[in-house]
C-alpha cells in the first residue's frame, strides 16, 4: 500500500513538474514576443525621431537661404557690399532664437560657411547661447546674421567655439548696400552682427554670446561627426540640402565682385 501511494504521489509530482515546464515555456515565449514587439516599436520610434531631426536641419538650412535672400533684396536695408566683399565667413541663425521673459537663456541654431580656395565651404551647424543681447531683442524670435571679416576671426570660427567680444571682437554691423562702411570704426571689428525682427533689419551688439559647433546636428547632416575645421576649410563636400543656402551666398558674393569689377 505504501509503495502504491508513493508511486501515485511521484506521478502527481511529475505531472505538476511537466505542467510547470509547459507554463514556463509559454511564458518565455510570450516574454520573447513582447520583447521583440517592444524592440520593433523602439526602432520605429527611433527612426521616426531621426527622420524628424534630419528634416529639421534641412529646413533650417533652407530658412537660412530665405533670410539671406530677403535681407539682400532690399538695397537700402541690406548688408553693405563692402562687407560682403571682404566676408571670410557668413553665419545665419534663422527665426529660432527664443528669449524667455525673465530668463537669460538665449539660444539659437543656424549654419555657417567660410570662403575657401574653391568657393564657399560646406555649411557647419552652429549654436549661439548666452550674452546680454536678449534685452535688445525684446523677447521675440529673430533672424541673426554674422559676418566674419578677418582672417583672425575666421580662425576663431574654425576653432569650433568662441565668445564674441572676448575671443573675437564684434560690433553691430552697418546697414545699406552702399553704406560707407570702410570709414566706420565698426570696420575694425572681426565680426559684424545683425538682427531682423518684425521686418526691421539692423546691426546688433552680440558681445558675450558664445558661438559653437552643433555636434548633434553635424552628425545628422553628414551621417557622422565632422570637426568644424574640416567642414569650414572645404575638406568635405556639401550635402544636397545645403545647395539653397550656398547658392544664396554665392549669388551675392558674385554680384558684389561683378559690380566692382
């Protein structure tokens, strides 16, 4: 009798063990399916986020071209020809500068290009932060344009990070295509700075602002991180999305040389 009970108990225990194994496999299968599904969702969301970021930088480059075209289309309010003639680098931060009321966290994104032996370089994504210029802008979104007009200023730009007024002298730029900018004391500055808000275009003091390379957007635009110096010295071919901006830069620099030639 004892032996029979033991055998039955063992059979029951064995059945329970098999049942648990089946449940464990079922659970593991369900867990595997869940993880695979979750991984797929993460990959899809990551791809969507990357695509959105890629679209954002492409749109920013296009907007930079629009800003330059619109500014130069009004002769009496445009950047002077003599400034464009001697420009070593041009940077545009389009309509993305937000100055929160009561805070000093000014921040904007844009692109810069520099002259090389073979024309204008591939654009480099940049950011501008800090400085006391927020008070001048009245808390609104604006377009910013910076003209680097000296070799020294260009070298500061190639360093990937510099502070206006400290590392490179800066001044509010003169306005008007035929302005006598060469007799203005501002022409001694390494960087001339401008702003446009509500249709008004004028020089602006950006002293204290820090210009630096946007590493994340550089990687998005070129597929990998590329140093400022390699981009702005012409070692890297520009992506197709950069053509509108570079075309605008070439257009006005060529027009200047043709008129003065």
